[in-house]
């Protein structure tokens, strides 16, 4: 299968590192014009430059700094990238905190960043996609949407909400050539996870991989993969959903969770 997104313009929120950056790289490698987004201008521009260089497409990748966790930040991003063919709502925050210690401000902050950022951007872009009879929207959720982690209930709540938004939005634009889906990654070996291990003195690929397997065994024992996923493995699914080949997949919650969720549907 050859995915060709030449001529398409894509935005990936929260794409200066981690899964978002891997998605941006995959889209650029498939020929799309890509907008890399992050809160810090220097990081956004550096990530865009590196993604463009790796794809041999420096003229097709640019960075835009905007905090999509605020209405003002979303407005700034819409002004910078007003027309898209592909929207990947990837920006997100998480933290571990017992339910009884989560203040109201954290509940609202998580909802603003993880849910409302995608809502605000989709509200602008989807009608324009419908008018052009082609578009792809992907909300990057998590297996935590189905298995709410007791150590971060507020995070799980937002991931479930993303799936509801994705399904409802897909129901709102049937038969238009615009697809809307949610993607549910499982535990992923991201830059953030590596940094956490480095703080504990765990470095080197072999040691990191072993720590990842130990985490899976202890905290996600239902995993069929038995290891952490790579950012690229998640990105591959997202890039596919953004392609012409995925034209019959919409309104779906697509799992790329290594089999963590014990369900056949």
C-alpha cells in the first residue's frame, strides 16, 4: 500500500515531540504539507525543520506556535492555518494524582487542552472540508478512555470525551467525504517516558526496553504485545486513517493499544 497525500495540507497539534511528532513525520513522508504545532515558537520551528529535513521536504513543513489549550491559542492557530485537509487533534496533558486530590482547576485544564482544543479546531475546519467533499479528522485518544486509570481519572475522562466527540462529529457529516475517527494508543515509549526513566538512572536502549517490559507486566498485564509501543507504530495507524485508502473508516474508535483492552469490539 502506497499512501500518497501530495497536495493535502495537514495540522498536527502538540507535535514538537512524541506521538505528535511521529505523526507529523509520517504525513510529511507521505507527501503532505504539514503544520507542526507547539506552545513554544523555537521548539515548533526546530521540530518543523527537523521533520522537513528527514522527509526531504523542508518547503512543505512549517512550525506554528500556539497554545491550543486556550480559545485565544486556537484562534491564533486558525489564523496561521485557516484551511486544512487533515486535522489531527493530538495535543494533550496528563498527570498522576489521586482522585480526591484533583482540584477543580485541573479538571477544567485537562478538558480545555485534551478536548476543547480539538472541538474548537474541528468546528472551524470540518465545514470547509465538507464544502470540498474531502477531509480527515483524527482525535488521538488513549486506551485509558476505556480502562480509566484510577491514578488519573481526570485524564481518562477527557480521553473518553474525545471518543464521544469524534463519533458525534462523524454522525454530523455523513456521506460528505469527510471521515472522523478516534485512535486509542496503548503505553508508548515516548520522549517523556524516556525522560522519566533517565531521572531514575535508566538509560541505553536495552535498559529502557527492559524497563518498558517491566512496566507493561506490572501496570498493563493484559497487553498482548508484552512491550511498549513505539511512537512510529501509533503514527502509522494515524497516517493510514488520514489517507484515501481509509475512506470507509469513520466514526470509529481504532485501537492501536497492543491488545491491552480485553475486548473483541
